[in-house]
C-alpha cells in the first residue's frame, strides 16, 4: 500500500496516521505544501490519498495563501476518485473532497475545539467500517466549517455542534470533519500556533481549555481510527 499525505502547515501533522502507516510497512510520500512541495499531478503514485486540515478554506485563493492551491488539490482528489484510489479527508481535507465533487463548504452551526462526543447516524451504526466505533464516541475537534454534501453523500456521524462529522462520498471516499487522528503532540502544535484563536473563542459553547486538551487521553479514538483504516484497506484490496 502506497500512502500519500498532504500537509498544509508546519504546525499541522499527520497525527496517528503516520504510525499507523509505518507500522503496516506501507510506503509513505508527502506533499508539505507550506514548504513549497506541490501535490502530485495525478494519482499514479499512490493507492491512498490522505488530505489533512489547515486554517485555509477550499475557497482560499493563491493570492491569499500562495502555497495553498485549492484547485490543484481538488484536481488531485478527482484524479484519485476516478482511479478508484482510497481518499480520506480530515477537516479542510473533507471540505476539499466535497468541493471537488461539486458540494460547497458550509459554516458549521458551532465552532468546536477540543474533545466532544460524536454520535453515529443509523447509516453509521449499520456501516461495517464503523461498527466498532460505538456511539457516542468522544473525539477531537478543531473547526468552524463543515463539508458540503453531494446527492450521493451519506452522513455517518454528527455532533451536538456540527451535523456533518463523518461523511461517506463513495465506496473508498470518506470525509472526517472531526480529528480522530489527534495525538497529544499534534494538539500541542496547534495550541502553540493558535493563541489568538483560542482567546477569541474562549467562553463559547464547544471550546475546551488548553489544560483540558493537554490532559485528555487520545489513545482510544486513535485505536478506533486504526481499525477503520485497516478495514478500509482490506475492503479496497478485496
């Protein structure tokens, strides 16, 4: 399995996706766009594409952020989908999947930062790749937007603050608005670069304190994500 990661900022990380891929012996390649690395022109070089989060929006222009090419990333996503590759998007990545398929990003009803429960929908509870999640499951969050929905999209999980936490766009295409990949190290990187955002959000309904985020144990949700990824790869290889 060849896995390609798209990372948008130096303070963003692949979280638990990296040790998952390493422990399975998969080949890992990167597009660290903040460092000037462009995304691949096509999907020939990988079997799984994982597009991570960032402060940008799918509507962010090159004039606003010269190293983030939303159209190039959407093109790559469409290339991967057409080639029947596995495509997973997290936060911004999930919104880019929606946009690539013609569904516009939306503002979430609530800003969520920290760890809060998600609940599987009926479709999510019956989905074989998510049957082990349990419902509710407490996971990480750091967002103010949510992905758009195509006519074929299925919402698999919601939260009290956001009605689109996990979306399936196709057999091998999944968008996670939530951050099940967060580790303590990944969250610390975000905290260190988000002082103003956290100060402005303080007191809102779904905002954890820095102390709460640092003290929380991310292991259980990481294990759930690893099981999902293993099931997804197995299904793709059938």
